[in-house]
C-alpha cells in the first residue's frame, strides 16, 4: 500500500493537468516555462477518501437541493470537527454552510455592518478583508503589523476605534505574514471586543497549517463572553486542496443567528446555496482526510525550511520563518527595488511568478515585500530558488533595508 507521504514527492506533481486546470494566477495562466509561487493552493492531488466519497455520491444518481443551512451530515461533521480538533464546543444548529470562506466573509460583513460602519483589520492582510467590508458599505481601520517581527501593534486598537466601529476581523494564522496568534494576543483582541461591544469575525481557514511548537487557538474558546461575540469562519481549501470545491461554513454564537444568515444569504429562495458535492467532499475531508493532512503538513514544513534558508542566503533578501500557512512574506527592500519592479524582473528574467506586496493585495503595510507559496514539490521549489538567486545577482548591488 502506498503511503500518503509519497503523494508529495516530486514526481507526483501532475504538471500537464495543473497547466490545464490551475487558474487563479497559477499554472494555467502562465507560459509553460514559468514557475508560479503565487496563489495559496497546493500542487498536489487531493486525498483519495475525498475523491471516493464524491464518486460514491454520484453513483447514487441523484443531485438534489440541499437545505438552506447545509446538509445535516455537513453541519454535524463541521460541529464535530470544531469540538474535537479546535476545542470549540459546537452543535450542528450553529453551522451555516457557505461556498468557501470568501463568501462567508462577505455574508458576515453584510450581517453586521450598516453604511459607514467601521471594521478593524490587520495590515498587511489578505485583500478579501478590505473587499468584504467595503462591499457591505463599511470602512476599514488598519491595525499595523511589524513585518520584521510579525508583532501586532495592539496598542493601536485604542487609537483607531471610534463610535462607528462594529467589528474586528481576525486572520489566524495570518496571511501573508505567517504568524500564528498567541493566547495573549487573542485575549487582548477578545477582551477589547467585549469591552467595546464589537463583533469578532475570525477567519480560521489556515488553522490546520501550523508548525510546531506553535499551536492554533480559536478565539471563541477563550471565554463565554468572547464566544458570544464571535463568528468563526472555516473552509477546506487550504487544508485539503479543495479550492475549486468552494466549501466552507460560519460557526455562529447562536442558532438564531444561523437563521438570520440563511435569510440574508437568499439560500431559502435558492438565490444562494452550496453544492451538495462540495459538502460531501468536505465531510470526507473532516472525517477521513486527517492522515493525508498530517503528511501534507510534514511535507510543507520541509518546503518551508528549504525556501526560508534559500532566500536568506541571498544578499538583500530577508524572510521570516512562517509559523503557519504555506506562504512566505519576503522582504526585498534590501535590493533597492520596489516590490512590483522586483516581481516583474523575476517573471521576465527568472520565469518565476510571485505576488507583489502592494495595497491591492495586502494593504499599505505590505510595501517592500513579495509573497511566495511553497505548497509544491522539492524539485519545483528548488528550481525556483536557483532561478531567483541567479536573477538577483543581475540586479546590481543591494542596498540596506529601510
């Protein structure tokens, strides 16, 4: 029997199929000589139990509507996973199925915000946070992160909060910085929210991708008072490579709030709804995919170390070791180049695609950085590093970081 670890060997990356199917700035959107370390998505095939579960469901021959809140087995599996693996005591009636975490974020923003209301988000953080706030008519307040250390400026909370602030949006683990928030940091955020009557939107889609000795803590587990103000968002894309399936959920503090989400989403009138196949895949992932996930995590840790060591060996480049996620946030200010210029040079000369640290992608605090995804094989990542190193040598003498 083949071990799951072998699924992450270099010869298991199906490049022809990736070039046919992997969109989102990845293999299908670039010429064949480009290595894309861009969108946070694995280059590996999904776990066999997930594929088998979807095939078995299809063999049944019926594809009917699901309930507005989600299939009973989906809600039960999500609640069990939260209880057993996150220490967040849950029941199925607290779960609302969504077509991925991005959709969940937009729905929560619409639930909580009125026109002109404010949300505190990290800076830098994934662009979806800003987008969902603004789409709901809200306004973003940035809580700065020191990209050199990864520390959150939690004192800034008191400076930026106003009487129009309604929510704090938390990304944990933090994309793109790679931080796993500590108990102390989460306690400060949760206590601040309770004291100011704010909601907490906790995006925990990366919560399985955490490297020892750090561990993920769901903020809703800290106290009943914090749990009562927290909507926890999770999905299957990062942990199980199910981006195209688009299966996620919102864990709400009450069954009543789940009913409000169902009404607001339009799911009751079928204007919104999550594919039954997506929910079947998610159930299989949570109930039968753990062995695959553990081997994937061990592979990612090796790739993380390879990338961080390789980048830090390049003069003018600095990379903090991610505590979680499979993206690295790379400081290129020492090269004396704007991040967008550096990204363009890498693509043109090295044929390596990365994501530039621009306000469009991660906020104003991302300047001078690029993000690289390392959820690929040793051979591909090693080749990318060699190309990056050779290209940097042609860019001129590095300058001191600022």
